[in-house]
C-alpha cells in the first residue's frame, strides 16, 4: 500500500470518556496496560505498508505529541513521508461534528502535496487489529469509488445510537447509511474507516465547502449513495468500540480472555507504542495474582484479581484489587480494597480505604487524586 496515504481523524466530542479525558485528548487515553488508543489504528496503518500519516488534532494534544513524537516506534521518523500533525485553523471553535468539512478543507495543501494516489481516513476509538491490504484489494477489485469498513455486531451488546450503521446488497454495495440512528434494523456498524482516491476526496471537500455543506459523511457519502459506487468491506475480527466509560471498562475486561488479547495484540501484526525502559515487575512473598494483566515496573505485595495494572504501580501488603483498571504510577497503600474501579495516572489510595463501583458503572478516580 505504498500508493496510499492515511489521515487519522481525532476530532471528537470530549465528553464520552468524562474524567479519563479531562487532561488529554481521548486518542491519548491509556489502554491495555501499556498502550494508548491511537496506537492501534496507527499500528494497523504502518503494518499495512502506509508510510505517510497525517493526524487531525483539535486541542489538549501535548500528551499526544509527547507519546507519538516523530513516529520512531512506528517507523515513521523518515526524510520522505512520515508522521504529520494537522492542527485546526481555529483552536477556539468547539467540536460539534468530527467529520466537519472545515477540518479537512484547512489541510488541503497537505493532501494535495502528498504523492500517493489513494487515501485512507480513520478514527481512533474503534480498537481492532486489521490488515488494510485486504480491504484495499477489495476496493480495487470492485472498482469502488469509496470503500467503508464495517463490522456486524450483536445489537443487544452494542449501543447503535452512537454508531454509523449501514446496509449492503449481496455484492457488498452500500444501499443505506444512517448516522447515530435512534432506531434501526441494521446490525452493521461502520468502523469509521474508509478508502478512496485522493482526487475524489479533494473533489468532495471542495464541492461541499463551496455549497455550504458541513459534514463529509452526510453530505459527501450519504447524499451520493446512488451516484458513487460505495461498498462495504466486512471486518471479521474482534472490535472494541470505545464510546463511553462503560465500554472502556468492559473492553478492558475482555482483554483478560487469552483468545481476545492474542488476536488484538498479535493476529494481523504487532501493536506498537512508545518505549519506556523499566525493570520487570517485582512480586513479593505476600503477592497473589489471578487472571490479570500486569505491566513492567510494578511492585506487587497484595492481591490482584481480574484486573489490568499499568506500568509503575505499587500495590501494598494486604491490599485487594479486583475487577479494576489501575493506570500508570498509582500507589495503592496497604489494606485497601478496590472493586470495579478505574484510577487515572498517579492516584494515591491511602491505607485502609474501601472503594467499590459497579460492573455497569465503574467508579472513576481522576488523575493525581489522593483518597
């Protein structure tokens, strides 16, 4: 896919992850013990052979720049192509629509100056491990104008009101497309990943912008369903749709199933992240760990069960951590009890505290809090 460039669209309402995203863009939210949400889509892109990646950012993106740097861990620190941050023309404008044509129009110079013929546009909160070469081959085989990657889901386990849903014919052509419907019969949700020729994207942006249109999906895709050959390509693997605190918690718990964690981190290619040299985790004689993922640099003296522990966490003697997510450099002192809890970075839980949420409404503790 050397003839494909990629644009990762990080424009998003800041509210759906609440306390977890107060201090960072949601793409930089930690996930899976040592990763950030953006690592998954970026790794999928480079594993597919794409070397020119632009990232549309909105605000609070210092932590994202610190994490990604020049893209060295993803082999994007290069003289030709590489990793590019694309800030908005207006920093003060709130994000009302992540597919606003204004965001794309303000960076037409980057798109036009890129030497690739095709463009892949993707979001960040659909976490999966996917090889885009297969979707690209399908796109060219079907002679499609636009190919949108989708996943067929169980509607009882997915909030379809927060998704883009679609219907396809037998040959894969999209016949209907809905944006966050309140009621729908469809079980196919778009991964917010699409492929098309760069010239078509530029034409859709210019046409829409000149007519006062505002939404690339509604005005560029849906209004042209009959005019353009728009196809859907099915993703058959695991998908974590992170669109709320509840889904963030639940998909972390999914990682405790070996078949899911192996597929997500290794199946189609490795997931890369910023390297941080640190010692292995130390387990003392009083430590007891059951069905948990624990990153390096931790000191475990208490009990950990069905939990995700990020780098540099200290779990004191007599502590019990159950069904919880503990982010980097937290200190859990002795004799504490945590269940269904998400702690952000550098939280301190002092001796003897008992904190309990619910599996449907986990208790979230903000960054740097001392309890």
